[in-house]
């Protein structure tokens, strides 16, 4: 039965070799579990499979790994029902454990300072890159939002940025003094031809069009290496850093939600877990009876 199931996955579903290998390991565990109970895999009841899922968790497997095993085994039983080898699916009402969301990565204040100072501001390109990094950290904009910015979207006098987030929803985000300084310096240093190219987008590519996502990633990663921060730094980590640092300094969660452009505050609440984790580490390190 299992061999027929894997032929189905390989030929009809076209699953990759690595996925098939993982599924084989998952079903192999189930076979061993069934053998310990003196049964065949197809003879297991729903309560048996629930016990098996619990056993996987007790072995230290994470929710994602258990979820993948459940998916593989659910497919096996559905296949068995479809092929007439079982009358009913024993997993019909069983749900995989929900995977915990990973906490977002963020930089320390010192790492942010090192990153912002990395561009060589004696060159026009370095000034441009410094302005890009300053705006990213000052506003927490998404990649798509930053590369779509136009000069008119920034009010350097009031210190405000107007951007369009998911679903083309408009929001206004404050822009700090340091970011305003570097954007102004970048704009003032543009040549006549560059100024014309930058009339459409605040940070255009060399051809005057919109900077690509990979172009922005390249700017961030290049200076992350120079700063010795981390080689795989992404622009989104600066967004996480923006949010975490604001919350650590007492920002209101609703205000942070508005600045990040989150439709649901539950998305913003992940940053409260970040700060709680950090407080716990500080406590464990310094309290004499931790």
C-alpha cells in the first residue's frame, strides 16, 4: 500500500525527491509505532494516531515537523480510502498542531549605528545609500513601499512620509531629523541629469526607473558586510528593528500598528513577545536568584 502511495506522490503529484524522503521517514515512524501496538498502519484508529502525534512532540519534534508528518500520513489514509483499502479515514477530524510564529530578527542599537555609518559619504553613491538606510530605519517601510517613494511623498519641513501599503492603503509615517538631513543632502548633491531621473522616484535605479527589490537588498547587504553586522541582512530586519526599538522605548502599540500599516493589531503584537524575550534574558543574566 505504501509503495503505491509513493508512486502516486512521485508520478501524479510530482513531489520533489527531498519531500518524498521526508514523507518516507514520517510514514516509517508511523509503521514502527503501529508495529509496537501489534497492528498494521491501516489498522490504526484515530486515538492511536492522536497518541502517535503526541509521541512525536515528546521526542522534541517541532510543530512544523509534526505538521508535515500529519500531512504525509493524512495523504496516505485518503489514498487508501480512494483505492478502497479503507472504509473511513481515521484522520478525518484530526488537526495538525499549529506552528508557533518565529520571533522577528532585529538589530541592536549599536548594530544599527554601525550599519548607518558604513556607506562612504564622501561619494554621491555613499550619500544615496546612507539616505536609503536612514529612511528604512526611521520609518519601518516595507521594501515595496520604499522603492515606490516619490520626492513629493516626503515633507522634509514637517518630517512626514506618505506611502501606500498593502491594498494601496495610504498612511503617513513620521521621518526623524537624521533621515531628513541625509535625504536633503542626497537631493542637493544630485547632478542636473540625476535630478531629472530622480523626479519620478526618490531613489531611482541608474536608468531613472524604479529601484528593484534586489537592488535595495544589495544596498543593505553590502553595507551590512562592511559594518560587520551580518552577511544575510535583509531590509525587513530594519523594519523589525524600527518596531522593536520603538516599543522598547515606550511606544504605544496602536501607534506602532498605524506606522507599520498592519491591518490587524495581532500582527503588531509579535513585537511585545520580542521585548518580553529580551527582558527575560536580561533578568536571567543579572538577577542574583534568577
